[in-house]
């Protein structure tokens, strides 16, 4: 007999997990369907290099989650089921330039600005943080709420009351400004640019994309306030806590079962066909997929839609590809600056100068000559991940072409795409860039493993062309227009069908925002109908 539940959730990344848990907590019967053999999407921990070394295969850092509404709703339950975080009250991040200069961020903003070269920049940085924190609830309501709901209008009204028209206009101007321009117009020195412009890559932007000017204070305040928490024992324990919670609440979890199509009855989505089996949904189907997949593959083509929707879904833009490198070391790297040994997350970059060039090269289809290298040292926070006395590096590259057309340095043969030889050559370039600042690194490497853009796309169909963020996060494809201008809400134009995931508002990251927003809208709607 076909299974019937209140809601079916398609996809078990962070947004699918959050949506399933919040609906089940409300008393809904839920089925969670995942194409892969395990839950979690881009959340996994594996021994990818040498036995005994635990690497977070994909995503690792959780400041967005612990500062978000999904954690407020589910955090206590997840901790009861084993979730633990490791964090620091010291240095959380920093940037190392090509000439060896290290600029670091301490949880204490006062300590951070002591290293700034200009007194006016110290004052401007602290003022930037104060101004954001004074308006964090209103700005968070705009960035994290449904952009077309009355709740967001209340957040805008709150911002107008506090900041008046001039101050609110300044925030709008920042939202239309690039990170490079914001830092150059706000600060005399380069410290803020070095520290925060590379972080824009984690939001799917480049130094010259609009929106970066608003994200610079958002990112700075978030990391000063919440640090860089990682899950004790690896990201897999985050997924395990969700699995235990979902099991306790009776969620029907199905892995290794891709959804072939959505079931439509009388113009309404009423379930899914998965593994040849029908799962009916009384109230809703929530699909954590891209617009390309939702409107081009899963939804039958004869379902009526507003005329522009399918065309916009076909033209939905994906961003730069990414690459992960995991390195097992016999001992911690001997950084030229001793402070770096205790910093969990570093960027090797000259700020907007080199990161802007690397982004342009990748977007032109070239392997960057000097990529921005994100170096994670999770073992600093969680020593249990590596054998005693050893170390591991989590390296992320966010300026990589999916189908390389050439090498900006003119050294690597890109014929045939991401071949074994090309992967090894590019890994050598990246590790040599790290070794500029830790000369003993080559002699300590026990093993490495790389995931190319092709690997990311093969594992997760939402990573179209190796883009781990579910689509370009440029301003014209964000906020009011994400995922599509003609279908911008989590409630799609088709009754019963809800769209969640990083392709939808509020965009990429581990916050679980879209899963939370959609679940809460469904819950509020059901409560209103119950009262009536």
C-alpha cells in the first residue's frame, strides 16, 4: 500500500533536516527521502587520507547555524541527542598575505583593532560593529526572513525608526556596494579588506559583487560574536544528532531512494514517486533541489505555471565551482608566524587585490595563478579528529572553473578536464602556496585527498557545474528574486509544493534558513486553519 504522510521532504541537506525536524516536532507525520545512501548532503566526516584522521569532507564551520533561527528552534533537542560544539575565545580567523604579513581576528574586537595601522580605522571598525549590532534584529529580519512577507516590512520599519531615513539609506547603499568598495571607502588602511573580503567567497560572491558592502559588517559581527564552532568529532555527528531526533519523532527516513517525479492530482502536488514507490503527502511536499531540477525534471511539464517560470528556471545562473583538499600531517605545520598555529581558519590572500584577480580568472575558465586558499585547522579546536601529535588541513578553493579552458600560469595541461594529472598538478600549486608560510609542510605530508568540481557535482546534484552554493548569489539572484523573479517564495505557484535549499532565500550556508522559514510558514498556516 502507498505510504501517506502529512509532508514529504526531498533532500537531506541541512535545510531538509531542519524542515523535517520542525514539522515533526509540531506533530506532523513526515517522510524524508534522500537519493544518496546517507543523510546530510554536504555534511560528512570521513577518513579520506590516512587511517585515524577524520576530515570534514565538505562543509565544516557552523557560525551561521548557531546564530540562526533553526538552532533556536532545535538546538536543545539536538544537544540532547549528542550534538556538541568546539569553539574558541581567542583568535578565530585571519589572512596571510603573499609577503608573509598576518592580520588576525580575535573574538574581542578591541584586541583585533590593536593591530590596525591607523587610529581612525580602529574607531571606524568598532563603530561599524556597534552600528550593526544596534540594528542586528532589523537587518537579520530582512536578510533572514521572507522578503515578501509583512514580517520583513516590520523589520524595515524598525530600521527606519532607529536609523531614520539617512541611516537606512546608508544600509541600502552598502547593500548595493561591493566589498572592495566598502572597505576602501570606510577604512584608510587595508586590514579590513584583507580580513573580510576573502570571506565573501563563503557567501558565493567576489570582491566586486554588489552586496559585499553589507556582508562585511555582517560577517565581522558574526565571527566576533559566535566564533567558528565546529562539531566535536566531525560534521557527521551533526547529522547523527538529527538522525536520532528524527527517529525519536517517528520520521520515515529513506536513503538511497532518488525522487523520480512529483505526483500531481487536480493541479496540486500530492506526493512523490521515489524508487518506483508512491509516497502521498496530505499537506505539502518540500523539495530541496535547484530550480533547474524542480521545474525542468521533477514537476510534470503539463502542470500549468506562470508563463515566465520555466524560462527563468532554465536561465538560472550557477556560480564558480569549488574544490576541497584534505591533508594529513605528521605534525602541525611550522608557520612562520607562531600565532597562526592557534588560528582555526585562515585565508591566504592579498585581500581584494589577489582574490579579485583569482575570481576573474576562474570565471573566465582559467585555473587561477594565485588562488585564494582557505586553510582550516579544525584540530586546533577539536584534537580528537587526529592522532596525538599530528595535524590535518582542510583546504577549500572557491575560485575554480568546472571545465577549465586554460591555466592562468601557463603550467598545467587542462586537456580532458579534471584528470588525475591536472588534479595533482593543481594540488601541488596550492600546497606550495601554503608552504610559503610553513616551509616544513612538504616534509610532514602523510597523504592528501582532493575532491574536484566534477566530484562535487557527481555527489550532489544541487552542485550544478561544481557550484556548492546552489546558484550564483549575486544581488539580482538573491533576496526578492531568489530563486526566480516569477517564483520568489518558498511556496511555489503550484499548490502543495514548497521549494527549499540553498537555491532559495536566504541562500547558501549552513544556517538551515529556508528549511526553517518554509516549515514555520506551513505550521502557522495549519494553526490558522485549525482556529478557523
